[in-house]
C-alpha cells in the first residue's frame, strides 16, 4: 500500500485527478470505478477542467459506480445517478450508455444485484476504482460486519451512515434505509484502487485503517489484501499518523 500525504483537499484532489487522467490516456478503453459523496467532487472538477483544457477524451471509457440508494429514481436529486450526471458525466464526452450505476428503483432488486455483478464481469472488470471511506470504515455501502466475500448486494444502511448523509437531504427521515452496493469482493477484483481520505472527521478511520487489524468489523481493512492500493490523504485526515 502506498500512502500519499497532501496538505489539503485541493492537493489531494489534484494528485488523484492526475493519476486518473494518466490511466485514461494510457488506456482509453478502461473501466473506471466511481464513487459519490463529498470526497471525490474535487477530483471530478479536476477531470472536467482537464477534459476542457487538455482534451482528455472519455469516448471509449466506461464507468461503473459503487452504489445507489434503494427507492430513489435516477431523476431524484438525491440519487447517485443524479449526482454523477451533474458532477461529472454531463461535462465529459463519455457515452451515457457506457456509464453504469446500480438501479435502486428496480422491481426485482436481487436480480438487479446479479445483473450488475455480471455487467462488471462483461466489461472485463474495473481497471481503476476510486473510493472514499465512511467514518465507520465502510467502503461503498459495505457497513461493518459485511463479509469480505460479498458481491453486489442489498444493504441496510447503518444509523451513523444515514446521519452522516442526512446533510444532503432535508431531514434524517428522508434518507433511504437501504442501498445496493458492490460488495467487498467485487471491489477487491479491481486492478488498481485509489482511496481518498480528507478532513478531521475521517482521521480516526484513517488511523484505524493504517494501524488497525484486518477485520470484517472495519470493511476498509479488506483493502490490505489488495496489491495495488494508493491512499491519498490530506493533513487533517492524517492527524494521528
Ligand atoms: C459513495 C460511497 C461511500 C462514500 C463514503 C464517504 O459512493 O460509496 O462509501 O465514499 O460514505 O462519503 P463522503 O465522501 O461524503 O465523506
């Protein structure tokens, strides 16, 4: 595991953005694994800026997102579909049909999980997976206690995850209780992983990740089994390290 120390959120985003652009330029057909939330927004801004200024093209690239809330349609402003369109896809030349996100509004959710897992396989797997981390150590929406052998599945969101994400909703009650997420094993199949960690509220989680044991009670610790992980963290997140 490689740890890149940065001064702040902007520098963390820049370092991650440069790596992604490098991989897209050397393999224009790649499949990117993408995340939502506050952490990757700066990286997405960098990719948009770089696309406009330097012409990095995504016409042959594909993307798969980690997760989606159950019960929200793609048009719902709080859905991850909406987030990705607004914050990234609309601003790049990526083909909309090449961007994939689990369908949280599917009627048959178990089947949707199987479809998504198969889709990733059909794409040849994820070349570069971008990850954030929850304060409880979750990656994707794999909450503490998730089996490391898990594939795309339905989860009940932890109360602290719903509380953390309520900042995007009008109230806690509006935050969905369930989500579809790629599993830990699905994530570990990625050829390369970039984990971004920013801010003091993630400092404990980062310390546990770097110095703690590997345990299903701390989902991110599974990343220690992976051979090609780069952690890019800012000074505030590195407070205890
Ligand atoms: C988002 C995701 C989550 C977030 C994590 C951190 O697609 O899978 O694991 O990465 O909850 O969220 P932020 O970045 O908002 O602190």
